[in-house]
């Protein structure tokens, strides 16, 4: 009897599922096609086996999304699948074409597929080729495609792969990766983009030549990210320069390991900046004047409301000698990343330059040096004046990577004592054994607090008030 009841119950469940499937199948074609457009193309094609209702829907999906792993000649080759889809796809206009392709595939066919997408008025094109030593070039027609709104090329462009004649009249988003980038290459690619709003330039390689960029543009650029890995031999040259002139820019990210001289002009609209410049070995590979360049950047982005400084930047600040006062009159949120046992020397200097700071986020990475317990010894908490933000505006502090070390205890004690309007301090521990946590909690209860309303959250589990 129980078995019969179980069978009846299972049957009812199947019927409910079928009803739900029927509800989906009863939707209009336009809505079903919209749903399929969020899936990789191989899955939208597979949906054709569900019923005759779904058989040809995939051919009307405006988004084509391919991951090509199996090369030509393999059984059920992914390359053959792409060929069949493009041959049978019914739309004359492709909204988005995405291709992720490994180097062992036939790149001449990739060239053809991109050409097909261009001829069909593609609006969003994303090409990611793990090419190794291959030198791949896109069709020349790509660089004058009038319909492109989004272009993302991740395969290591070189000077030989970008033509002199480039014009993207509709392009708003440009993300490109370069091998051995230089100013002529980058300018040639993005200068003729009159409506460009989002620019990402990634560069990698080893160079003993000076590397210069001029990212000035008449376009209404809102977001700019420069991510370069060029460290080998680069410290021998101090003539490297990066110029950014963008009066409409709102978001700026600088990520590089050679710290050129920055000329930042007209950044009057800047709201958020993420700065991680310089190298972890800057103390041994460079000069103090070279490290001072990070302060030039900070002075030119003083209008931001949100600022993140990476571990390389914090290390360069430790080593810099320029003591001219910084002033961030609009900054309300600061995020600091420290990876090694330096990077805290200018902590109070920074806080003194941020009078209305509301939220402070300190992210500390594990340190392998033996003197890690003394990372804050360079900060004289007694003699220095308490920053204005601690006395009047700083409401939330979050510390990540806490291990219960002496330097961390000194800093937390300082914040609790002087944070007059502090509402919350969150301490996220990475001590797996918990012994230091327990010892710290005992000490924490004895720390004086400048704010009676301050709530302490420890490891997101223990709350004390």
C-alpha cells in the first residue's frame, strides 16, 4: 500500500512539473527567445529537443555565446558546431557575439566567424583567445565597424595587429589586452571613438624601453582602468610617463608595477579611484624620488568620495619622502590593502588628510616576515595629533585579516579610544585555532572607548556592546 501511495505521489509531482513546463511553452516566442539569450548557445540549441514548439527558436536568438574547447578534427568538434550555428542562424543582425577559444584551434576559422558577425551588424563583440605564441589578427573591417557598441578583445594585441585606420563611431565600451603596449598603439586604437565611456587597457610583457601612454581623449569617458605588468628592467628608466586628461571621468583604476610619472589633468568629475601602483620590491629596486610619484597621483585625485589603495601603493607611501600635506575634502570611504609588513607608516598622515571620512576598511594580508609583530612601530600614536575624522565623522571601521598581533592590538586600542562618534568596529579574524582570538577578547574588554554607542563585531559571530 505504501508503495502504491509513493507511486501516486511521484506521479502527481511529475504532473506538476509537466504543467510548469507547459506554462513555459505557452509563452510567446519573443519571450522564449529572450530567455534563451541568457544561455550559452550550445544549451539554447539543445532546448530544441524539448518539443516541436522549441525546435527552431534557437535560430532567432540574437546572442551567440561559444566556448570552443574541442578543435577541428575531434569527434563532435566545437568548431564544426560554430560553423553549423552560423550557417543556420536566421537573424540578419547579431546583438552579441562572444567567443572563448583555445590556442590549438584553427584561428583562420575564428577570423571567418568574426567577419560573419561584423557583416551581420554585431553590437557587442567579445573575443578571448588563449593564443600562446600565436599571432592572431582580427579582420580589418572590425576596426571601422559602425554598429559596435561594446568591444572586448582579450588575446594580446600587438602593433602589427592594429591598422592605422581605426574608427568606432558607436563604440561606448572598449576593453583590450596588449603585448608590449606603447603609446602609439593605444592612441591609434581608442582616439577615434567619439562616444567612448568605458576604457580598459591591459598590458603584459617585459620591456627595457620607456613605456609612455597618453590617455587624453575628447570622448565623454566615465570609466578608465589601466592594468599593466611590465616590471622586468623597467626600474632602469625614469622617463616613463602616463597622461590622463578626461574631464568627465568618474571612475579611475590604476594597476601597474613600474610606477611611471603620472600627469592627471581635468579630473573634475572623479568620484571613485582604485590605486595600486609600484612594485613590492620598490625599496630595493628604486629611489625615494621614484616612490614620491604615488603622492603626485593622490594630490591629483583629491576630489574623490571613495578611495582604495592597494598594497603596492601603501608600500610606496612607506618609502616616499615627500611630506607635503594631502587633503581629500570629499572622501567618505577609504579602503587600504596591506600585503607585507610595511604600508602603515603613513596611516595617520592619510587620516589627517580626510576630515569627513565616515567608513574605514583595513585589509591585512598574511605576513611571512619574522618582525611582523612590529609593523606599527613606525606610528607614534602618542605624539601625533588625533585626526579630525576620528573625533567628528568616522562611524565604521572594518579590519580584515586580524591575527591578534601586537601591532593590531595597538591600532584597535587607538581607534576605540579616539573614535568619538564610532558606531561599529568589525574585526574579521584569520586565526584558525582561535587562541589569539580568546586572548584578544580579554584585552578588548579593558580598552577604553571614546564612544559609548560603539558596537564591536568579532569574526562576524561574536557581538559585544
